């Protein structure tokens, strides 16, 4: 169910920082119409640490309403308090999501056994498919291949979003887990090599901007058409890279603002990008054809 290209949706806010439900509906419709394989609302790209529980559930509810069953919804459901994650998981299950994406507990940095017991407890509390999200650079804890192998033995833990950036670790995971276990890239720029190793797709940031193109890239990779995949990959690599010149989702929301898709608003502690970085984002969007080039000033 969660293979191919899934979009880690941003959460749009109005200028007063309230949830922009109309913009969210437009974003979800744009994704579905572009052919993405699944949606990931309320992940960390969706600024979920800044959402109230009511807002979190409302964002997911809107994604489900707009998807209308055409694509699965893998809802963000992570945190460092296992009991609270379980409570949220049950609420998301009641809404009718198709699965949960659960980032590793951050700050308290559990041991590998602690990680295993955390996910085992969540899996025991709900019957939904669960995708583990490992992103050591943001959480301070790595899910090691041996732990992934243990987790893969739990029936409803069905995959991992692997964002360690460590290709050797990804290969080790793929070698150890069952064939049906889904290994997804957590970094757009690592999608092609991970699929070449046997991965199943990506949970993407850049598909907020280019849903059809990123979906095509993933499908070319999965179909082993590497020459065509490389051509598309290199075209959009600058966009993938510029999305991380500041902490995600600062650049991607700035880009969507420039594209006229959302108000470029972040909740603290995130702030707008520095002016020089906003200029870089605008240049990349122009270079890849997502913005029209500004006319030169007269006399230049």
C-alpha cells in the first residue's frame, strides 16, 4: 500500500498562524490529481510538533475527505511519550487512516531495546500498518539494521522510512528484512540509489512542489528505466537540495508561497528563510520551470 511516491505534506497556515483549511484542501487535491501514490499528513514536514491535538486530527480528517479513498493516507503519529503516541494512534485509527508513520522518540534517545519496545507497544495497541521513521540527524537516535529486522517480525509493522543518509545501512536493512517489508527513502536525493538497492519508493518533500514529476521519477526507478530516471533526477536535484538550505520545512513552504499555492507562514520556532536563501529558492524554481523568469530592468 505504501510504495511509490508519498508526499510529506506541509501544513498551510494563515497570516494569523491559524490552520488554513482551504489551502490544505487545494494542496491535497493537487497531489491526488497529479497521481501521487499516497499522502503523509502531519509528519515532521507538516510541523506536527506545533499542532494541537485537535489541529492534528483535523488536518488528517481533511486529507481523508479530499483523498476520497483514491490514495491511502499514512498519518504522522510519533513522539517521545509512548502512551501519548498510542492515544493519538487510536484517534487516527478511528478517523479511518490507512496507516501510521511514527518517527523515533527524540531527545530522550532510547536504546535499541527501548526503540523496539516503543514500537511493539504501539503495534499492539492498534491494528493499522505502521511505518517506522528513522532520521537520526533530527532525533538523535538511529534505528539499527538488527532492530529493524526485529521490528519487521511484528505483523503490522510493515516498513521503514530510512533517512539516515547512510547507504551502507540501507543496504544492510534491505539484506536483512523480509521481501514484503517496505523500505522507503526519507531523502529525495537518495531515492534513486535506494530503489536500485531494492527499496520501494520515497516519502518526499520535493513532491509538494512537483508531485507528478517526482511520482514519474519513482516509477521509472521501480521499472528499472535508470537512464530516464537519471535524466529526471538530475533536472530536479537542485530543487531537492535547495529544500534543505535551511531546516525543513522552511524552504519548501517558502517555495510553495512563491508558487502561489500557500501563504508562506511558519509557526515558531521556525522562521522565514534568510533573504539570500529566499533568492536562491526563487532562482532554482525559475531554473526548473516552476516560476516565470522576471523581466530584466530596462537598460540592463
